[in-house]
C-alpha cells in the first residue's frame, strides 16, 4: 500500500468538491497541531507530502492522498483552535463535520490524541458525532516521544475510559511517534487490513 509513492490528489473546501467515492478511505481527525499531517507523512515515508507546521490551523482543506491499490488517506483540518478568523474556522468545522458524518466510503476515522494531554472535551464531541454517524473510529496517540514514562499509563487509562463511552470506538489504541517512528508500522498494517 505504502511501498509505491503516495500522491496528493486534491484539496477540498466544500462537500461538492469531494472526489468520487470510488474506493474506501480512512481519515485523520484531531485537534489542531496534534500531528495529523505529520502522521500521514510518516505513514507514507514522504516528509513533505502533507504540510505540517507548528502553527495550529495549518491544514485548511480536506486533503486527499492516494495509495497504491489501497484507500484514500484523508488529512483533515484540525478542530479546537486555530490562528484564523472565527468565520473561517467555523466554515472548516462545518465542512469537517459534514464530511465525518456523511461520507459513505469512510471506512475508519483515526482520531488523534496528543499522548501528553489525553482526550479533551472537543475530542469527545467529535467522537459523539462519529457514534451518531456510525463511523468506526480508532484513537491514535501522537507525540509518544514527548511523554514521560511515568505519565504514559495515566494517559492511556484516561483515553481508555473516554473511549468506553463511545459505541463507535474500536477498542485497540495505537501509540505513535511520527518523529521516532513508533507505532507507524502497526498503523500501516491496520490500514492495509481494512477493506
Ligand atoms: P493542523 O493541520 O494545524 O490541524 O495540525 P496537524 O494536526 O496536522 O499537526 P502537524 O502534523 O502540522 O504537526 C504539528 C506540530 O507537531 C509540528 O511542529 C510537528 O513537527 C509536531 N509533531 C507532529 N508529530 C510529532 C511527533 O510524533 N513528535 C514530536 N515531537 N513532534 C511532532
Ligand atoms: Mg495538518
């Protein structure tokens, strides 16, 4: 899936711009700056494929990437906060929610959670939306390299407790570091096994 070059297909700013649902897709959702774009780069082994940056609100469109014979990888704008005017942020959020709730070919949403911070109220809201839309989602903890060993179990327990309230949550968590490569092979295998 990820061996041959993954390509950028298009950036979408409205639901009517979505590419045809001609294959399955998986998406990466999460708070601004949690590491969605970086994770796509790590999964595909292409550093500059999805634009990552330290400025929250970097990804402002729904970006589609193709894999070889596999699902679309979909990089979403972040939720929670962003350095953009309120009206603009609200437009992305509406698009994000319409996409998450209304994309028939969406096989799984990966909901990224910063491993230092655990599940926040905004994450819980997105998870509730996915429950209502019956979209299976899986939590992926990011930035594992930044968590102290002594804090890891506490965060994992918090995330497990939060997920237990959501019928659409897939129970298995993945702990990743796009920086160090932890969990990347595991996540590739999970995506490759979906269909
Ligand atoms: P938006 O598009 O703004 O919603 O952000 P995003 O979720 O796509 O985050 P992005 O991938 O742009 O990463 C945000 C910042 O976190 C960047 O400075 C990344 O270098 C950093 N980052 C991402 N993943 C990791 C990681 O695994 N470890 C560390 N240490 N930093 C990371
Ligand atoms: Mg991004």
